[in-house]
C-alpha cells in the first residue's frame, strides 16, 4: 500500500472513530459529510456584460475539453455582486453532493458553465481537490469499504474511551454472539466467478456471475448483456422493454453559428453481393436535424439517411417537418403506373391570370379572370351564354364583315378584299365560289347558283333557285322600316260569296298568319269593286293588285276615300278590256 493511500485509509478510519471516542452512547450515529467542491466564477452574458443580482447557472462536468455529453450537471441560482462575481458549491443541489463515480476512473474532468441559458463558457480543467473524493473509496476489499470490516462493540456504562477506540481498530473476521455486524460487513464468499462478469448476489452472503459483462475501463469500457464481447458501450442480445422515454440526444448544444443533429437511430440489414461474394451491411438512419438556427423560430425535421458499409449513411431527401408534412425524395412519383412529377396550367394572358404553375412538389394552381364573363356590353369581356346557349350584345363590328366558311358551300360569307363596301350589310368578294349561303359582290357577274345575291344597288336579288327568299318562320319588320312584305291575299271576286282563299299576315304568328282570312275582312262595294280591311294601317304602305285574266286591269287605293273610311282599308277595283265598269275577277293583293 502506498503512503498516500495509507494516509487516506487512516483518514477514513479516523473519521469513523472520532464519534466513538467522543460520544460513547452514539456509536451507531454517523455524520455524512456532503461531497462538495467550492467554485468561484463571474457571471457574464452572451454580450460580455456582467450579470448582477440573481443568476441561473448550469454547472456540467465532462470527460472531454470540448464536445461530448456531460457526466453530471446541475443548475443553481447564485447571487452576484455588481461585477458579476459569485461563489457556489458544486453538488449543493443533492443531499450527498457530487457522486463518487464521477472521479472513480481517475481520468481528467472538465467543468462547463452556462449563465442564464446562454452559451457555455470555455471549460475549465478540475484540479486535484475534487479528485480527493476518490479517497472515500480508495481502500476497499471485495468492493466493500474499510468500515465494513470494523467491529462495533456493544457499549456499556463502564466502557472507557480507550476501549471504544480499541474496538474501532480491531478487524473482525466473523460476527460473534451478541455483537451485531456493522451494516455492509457480512462476510462474502463466491462459488466461482467469470473474468469480466459483473457479480450477482445469489444469496445474502454469496455472489456469482451475472449476465452482465464488461470489457475495458474508463471511457472505453463496454457493457454487454447476454454477450461476452460487447461491441458498443452497451450491447444487448435479447428483447428490450423501455418503460419511459427513449431519447436520442443531440450530439452537441447549438451555438449562434451552428446547430447540431440528434444521435441517429440506426436500422441495419445484411444482403449478399454476388459480384464480391460477400455480405453487405446496409443502414437506414432516422435523425432529427435543426432548421432555422439562430432565428426567432428554430425547429427541426426528421430525416431519413441510407448507406452501405463502409460508406456512412447520407441524406435520401425524405424528411418530415415539425407539422407532419412530408418532403419526398427527388424523382418521387405518385402511386400507380404513371410517372407524373409536375402539373402545370396555362391560359391566354389577355383573358386569365395563372398563379402557382407549375406545381413540382406542393402548391396550388390558381386561374382568375382578367374580365369576368358577362352578358352585358362590357369591353374585353368574354360573352356569357344563357341557359339556351344564346347571348346578347349591343353591337358586333368587323372590318371583314362576318366570315364563317370552310371551302365552298358557305353558310355565310363576307370579305372586303379591297372592294368598295358602302353601307352593305354583307360584303363579298369578286370570286365567290358556288353554293354560298350569302354572298355580296359589287359588279354584275355570273353568281352561279347563289341562294341570296346582292348586286349594285339591289338590296336582295334571288337567282338560280325557285324562290329568292325562304324561311321556315315568319318575317316581320317594324313600321318605320321598309322593304319587307307585310301582307298578301288572293281574292275570289267572281261570284258570291266572295272570299279570301289564300293569304299571309305578318302581324300574326303561327297558323293564324296563313289561315284564311288571316285576320283580313273583305266586303263588296259594287260588282268587281271590293273594300279589303287588313287590320293594320296600310295608308302609308305600297299596295298592289294583279288580276289573273290578262284582259283585266286592277287598281288598288289605300286609306280613307269615297268608298272606304279607315286607313286600315284599301279599295280593290278591276276593269275588263279597258272599259269603265268594274268586272268580276280573281286577283293577288300585296302590301309592302
């Protein structure tokens, strides 16, 4: 035994014996001196200013000068002076002070200090004073302290201090009747042990080997459970059940310039590689990674990494944000046989505004009208159709007229082509093809078999068909507009009863417009002389009558006169052979 250890052992024995010598009736009472270390420091904030008053100080002891995890830590509230100076006792927050295991290995220990949650100050190397705590466990036998082998004699009223002191220095090999053993002094035996195995009590006084194995010592020590040669600090062969939080702690604490990842959770598989004739070790890793370091809203994402030994795992691109949203790896496709990775939208910029296009990862496509559809006369507005598919507009203007054609057989065709248009409703070209529905030209040319043909000053001219104008409905026109047929009637005036046998009335609709007498009234003034009432004003219209017999000439007078009294009536009189007397007739009457 070295001199230093001998002195420490004597110190321990002296501490145990002093109460026995000074208090004969309190041998079982011991005073536990807390394991504390005095420390003086200066509270400085991250801006280098002294902190005065109460400050929260976190003390941590490490095995490394930088990096790594603390072996022990505590937080105390200390009182500082105006310059930030303070004194503290490390271990003061625990009843027994600093743990003995903290210095048991004899390796260097470093002290780190944080003020009010700020950055950790440069670590300080602990000097020899804290290592004196090792003395409390310097002398052991079978893992038990020296005090375990000191007999405590039963005190009596006649016992002397010398006898008490003598009892403290007498080693005991076994307990004797009437003399209870000091706690922890039970003799220990073993039925055999395994090198490197952590002992297991199999009875109150006997130990054997447990399933725990340890290799190495200090920072390089490894503990195995059910495995003789552990590969890591803790190597477990078997099922694990964790009844509490299982934390993958951060690799380091962040600074203003850098954040740190969590320790990864590693999932290992093995597959055979045919090209090398050997197995591979493949690793998936989940780890938390910082985002927004040194911002008002720092956070983290959960990232997936992959790698095959000996290459370390690297980012796959798959990660989960703190709100649970996924960011997929590059090239991710939707489920199924498709390969769509981008969705886009386009539209004429004159009509629509497109936003959010294209969507490659996440987003929303937006389509907004520049001018909303409307049935009103709104500049640059797209026409809004009604429930029947129709639309209304104040006017339609086109420099080329109205054009709708594909090749020949046009339904409606108009093109100026340099020709003078005047005030034509539909302006055509000089080489209109045959079969056109509507064509207008400005010269007398052969129009082919045109349904409607405009030439010179002629309003509408029919050519090459059995009629010039045809419609399945009725044609009507306002009174102030001219040029359209208003009424037709065929008068049977040969013999009574005189009647209208065929007719057309533009002011009526449906069958009434063509069913005799079509709303007209025929009355005889004299033989061959009739008054025809149309039911609407005809005095300002062009009227005519034509007899079927070529030798008979008919005249027609509209408006009030000697024989008629209404502007709605017209007198129809036909003369035979140029005579002066009217004559029975059949005739066609027209009102324009």
